[in-house]
């Protein structure tokens, strides 16, 4: 069999210690790309991190369906290189600028790759890389949702978002190509806000995640009493290990509950979903709970969520389980009666939680925003399972409707999910890698 020489692709990141690379947030795109590259066998991804972070990042990436040192490698500067660099160059790069500059110097001297992928537009150290590079533009949420961000910190003359706009423009314009995950981000944020040349931007939507391989006892994506019981056992075991006493013996497989997987940010609308469940339980006397991965930011004024949980004392009706491992996250979705994604805005096409939920037998209802409208362009049959994210009563009505026959709702969504699966993460990884290599064919719509 002819051995194919793998292209070597660098992954540029300035994420701090404690970040997740394989399960949560937009940074998990790195994990999806690595798995896609592993499937195709065409690329090796080299992830460069500050010294001292490598082993924790390796532990995260080892949860992927990919082989260490074949499909991915984690690199970090050596102690000697770091000491010598500081002795010679630290005066040129004071404060926060030092670490990105040090990483770029190490990359240029020691990381032999054919091109780089910069994962965020505010990672300015990529401008010091000598190899060709592509930069990701996930979104510029504050442009569309300015309310909720502290005025002094974010919008003053030296405010974070004011500064971010210039930094993002300069970093993205320095790249040989920019990757956006959707047309609405490419056009509104890339071209209109940041002033990028539209010819620079490649629109590469995510492939749908598939959680089924994580729970091998599921067959044909079907939910059965037996599979729910097994998934519930995973959740109870996790609760026991974490010392969450209330959930040690909790009957996840028997209790009607909605799952909501997201961080609590200005656009995520977690508070209205919590309010919907609160009204259903306290006002309508309906048997339902909400289990969310969003943490409760006590005292925060930019989110309604803490007020519902703490102010209304719904701690036993609305449960927060942040930072779940992949298997536990999948088990939660499989046991749930439905998944709610109430966000006003996402930078992708559709929502990751929609794809994840449907992949293991659970329907997902979605708040309408530009991300969902772009999904409906190719999957209009999903519209009955969407709602106005500002309308709590509309959300309640849809939750109630879906819970009357979850399997019916799931069957409506499966064809759209399977249709999008025809374009897998191997193809997405190829689009990213080829953009980094300069061998791609420019795509104005979808890769």
C-alpha cells in the first residue's frame, strides 16, 4: 500500500492554562479538526502551547479518536530556549507581548510545519510567524449585542472591544486567508465590521458532531429504556465521584428533564430558559427539571440566570453541572427528554447542541437567530422546532409540545442531521489545512 506523506499543520493558540481543547467552547474546533485529520490520514496537527501547559493539553487531546504523535503532536518551548530568548529579546516585548513573541520565535526555529492555523483573531503573535497562515474568525458578538458588557471595561477609549476591533483587523489582514464558520459572520463581521476584503474569507461551516461513538451501547441513534438506564448510570457514577450528593441516586432515566449545554454569556439566554422551567414547575405544576452545563455567576447583573436559581430558590429544579467530561456530556443528552438551545446568536450554521442531541436520539429546540436562519435555508423542515428566544411563553409551549412526543420531534430532525453528515470533519479538516497550505479553491459559500 502506497504511504501518503502527511502535511504538517501548525495550530497557533494563546489560550491560558485551564482551557479545554476537546469538549467545550469554540476551542474544541481544534479537537474536531484533529479527529477529522485522523480520519483522512492526510495531516498531522502540531499544537504549540506555552511551556508548562503541554502535558495538560495532551491529556485533553488523548480523549479524542486520534493518535498521539501521528495525528497530533503537542509542542512547547524548552527551558533553555525560553531562558535564552528572555535574555536577548524580553526588552523588545514587554508584559503580555512576551509570551506570544517567544512562542513565535520557537515556532520559526523548531516547529517544522507547512502552514499555520490561528484559532482566534486576537492571538496577535501569529503575525510573527514566518510560514503561511490562515486565521479563524469565529464571530464578533459584541457588534450585534453591545448591551450587557460593562461600559468602562469594554467600550471606553481603551476598552476591550474597541481595542479588539483594531487587533482583529490587523491579525486577520496579515493572514493569507481567513476562515469564517458561516455566511452571516463572513459578511457582517468580516466585511462590514472589520473591513476585510471578501476575497480573503473562506466560509467553512462545521460538520455535525456525532456523540454516538462515545456511547457504544446506542444502536441506530435510537433511545430505549435500556440505553437511558445505562446512560443514567454514567451520570450517577459521575455524581458519586464528584461528591454531588443530590444526584448520586438520581433517576435520570425516569425523570423528565431538559438539558442545556452552554456557558452563560450575554447572548446565550440561559436565564430565559431557566425562567421557562421555573414557570412550568411553580405556576403550571408540571414535572420537569433543567440540567445545564452553565455555571451560576452569583450576583452578576448581565445575566438573568442567577436571579432565577438563587432569587427564586430553584436549586433543585434547575441543576448546574459545568465542565462535564465527554462521556458524561453525551449521557446527559441521551437521558434528557429534550435539549434546549435558547441563544440569540451563534457564529456557526445551526448549533452544535442540535447536532449532538439528534445524534443520540434526543430532539433539540432552538431559538431563532442568524445561525438558525442560515440552517433553515437548507433545512426548512426544522422550523416547527424553533422559537422566538425573547418569548418565554413561546418557549414553554414548544417544550410542552415536544415533551408530549419526543420521538416524533426527533424523527423530524434526523433527516436534516444525516444530510449534513454527508460532509464530515475529514472534509472540514481538509478545507482548513488546504487554506493554510495555499492549495485550496476559494469558496464564497460552503467548502
